[in-house]
């Protein structure tokens, strides 16, 4: 006997919205529009197409494509069919790509045709779109799936960590964990059916998919999906009144604020600005708020293993704590602890640890890494933070990025904020490089804007910081390495400049 479902699943989020507002437009991509009813039907048809390839519930299905409506439908179809979706960074190639496909054990990969040739030769593929036999093209002839519903404790996705310090690990996310995270996002980010969000960051990344697109579908909003964060397209959509909220990492916000037309375009229709995925330099945030004083800014912080939203700093909470990442969201319990797992006093740096129904079940096929991350019954984030008396958290650094300079620990973020106050600094990343005298020398890697010298920037930093925190060296580069979510890859910088 099949018992009725009592929980909630990822695909059920869209099904409920379709029953509630079937005729409302759910998604726009290019010249295609999907109402909620059309989207829900497409998901059921796509689930049948996938199962027709001989897949069984629990099988992993890779997804290797650029942003599109087809990418979203493929993810939701996997969820409805009980398959485990494996999003893959569309920029990966060679060994990095083969590692994720192989380590996850993906039986099939949904791929954009122009990317499929990069995959290992023995991997079965189905085109997502732009082909006669693509998932999108086969929907009209497919029968809607009417098989068993997935259970809330079933795996929905393997979210691979960005791998900024080691090989990526597949965080095992259940339907239950993701749906809890959607509820946290909806409440903390004030999402509603009246919002008109634009989704321009990669959908393979957990922030764009799980903090914004799926929660916005849950509340019945109309969502615009773009291929990428193109400034011209974004500004046009805002001026035309078609979108009113945007999520972007600091690197994108920096790029938008540096545009020559940033001061002249009419951006007053933008109501909500969300930033996250890496630390926002306070001077950049101050410039944005000065230019757009009515815009509500939200700082979103977390990591893949928690779905990924863990804390939020809301619009009314920025005053006096611009560098804070806020307080834990609805379903997250957080502590700040020392190396022995004991709570540290407020104002003292320590590692953030979490307990939450949003957390992953561990890392796919990595029991030792799972045991290390979840020791003592809490998930150890690797983020160094301080907590104040009101419960607000401020990220000091990644534990592995703290610089040991002459036996004194220096947080790179404070040095970066000081550098960003210089008008000739477009972007900056501070790292520690091996040094005979200092153990690690505080080193700034800077993308300049205009003429500036190493001596000028060191002198500027010394005006803002104690001398031991100021950079010992400044290296100039044309651009900083980063992953598609906007995180600067400091490991690559350390490898490049270590002598």
C-alpha cells in the first residue's frame, strides 16, 4: 500500500504554486514564457523523459549547461522522478570536469550541445536544449510522470563545494534540507509573489538556485532568467520596470558600480539588492548605498553544505554594522567556538559551527571528511567570525586564510577594506606568502584603476591600520582568479606568487 506524502519535496514547491496561481507567469527566458501550470506540466513530462533512459530513483544525473529554462526544468524533473541532480560548473573542463562526473557516479549528463564534447567519451548525455532530441524538444510528446513521489529524506542534489582550498566535495542535500532552506530564505529576504527578480548568476551554483530562484517560485513570483550578469541587459530590464530585485556577488556589484553609466541610468525601479557568496568590501557598499539611497540591501551569507543560506543582515540592520553578515536565519542554530569546541566570549574570534535541518547529510563517498566536518554534533564551517552581544556575526576570514605574520594573526578582510578606500584600487585580495622574517608576509594583490605605485598603497594602508597589519608587498595584476560564483580563489594566488 502506498501511503500519501506528508512532507514537502523540491518539485512540490512548484506543484503547489501551479495549483494556487496556474495562469501567472513563472519564468521568462529569452522569448519563452512559462506559466506556473505550464512549468509544472513540463517538469512532469521531463521526469518521464529521464526515466525513459533506464534510470532508477537514486541514480545521479549531471547537469552541465548555461542558464536557461531547460536547466531549471531538468533540475525539477530530477527531483520529481527521485533522481539525484548533480550541478556542474559550466566552465569546468578536463580533469576537473571528469572528477565531478566520475566521483558522483552520474549515470547520465544533461548538457548544452556546445559543451557536451568536453565530457568524458564514455558518459551518456542528453541535450538540454537547442537540438531536435533535446529534453526541451521532447516534452510535447512525453506523458506526464505519475509515479511514486520522492520522500523528504531522499537525496535531491549533490552540491559540490567550490574547491577553493581542496578537491570539491559533494554535499548530500535531501529534499527536506532544501525545503527548510527555502522557508528560511523566504522569511529572511522578504520574498513575495509581487517581486520581479532577475536571476543572472549561474544556476548550477546553490546561491542563485536555492536562495533565490526556488524560493521565488515557492511564493509565486515572476522570474526572469538571464544567461549571465550583463550590465547592459540588467540596466535595461530595471529601467523598463521588468525586474525589481537582483542578487549578485561583490565582484559583480563592483563591476556595475564602476560602469561609466552607473550614475546616469535610471535605476530607481530596483527595490531589493542582495549580495553574498564572498565578503563585500565596506567602501564599495557605502558607494552603492550613497548612489541608491532607497534601495534595500541584504547581506546573504552561508555555504553549500547548509543549502546555502545561514545568516542574513537585513536592510534595517546595516547601520553601525556594515561589515556584519547578520544573524542566523529561521532554521539555523549557530555558535562561535575555539579549537576545542567551546563557546568563545562575544567579540572574540572563533569558528562558526552550525546545527540545522538545512544541513547536508555529509559528503558523497567521503566518510573521513564527513566525520571531520560534523565532529561533536555540529557542522564546522571553516569560517572565522566574531559575535556581538546582539547576536550579529562578522566574518573575520576563512580559518585557512588567516595570515600568521611574525607570530601575530592578521585577518585579510580588514586589510582589503583599507585598500578599497584608495580610489586607484578596483579590486584587492590579501594573502600570506612565505617569508623568512615574518613567517608569512601580508601581501596585497591589486587590480589597479589608474596610476598607483606599491609604495603609495602601502603608505595608504598604514594610515588606516596598525603597521603590522599593513601589506609588506603589493603585486599588481590585470584580474583576480575567481570561480563562477564570484569567490576570489586565494589558493591560486598563493600558488602563483609563492617563490
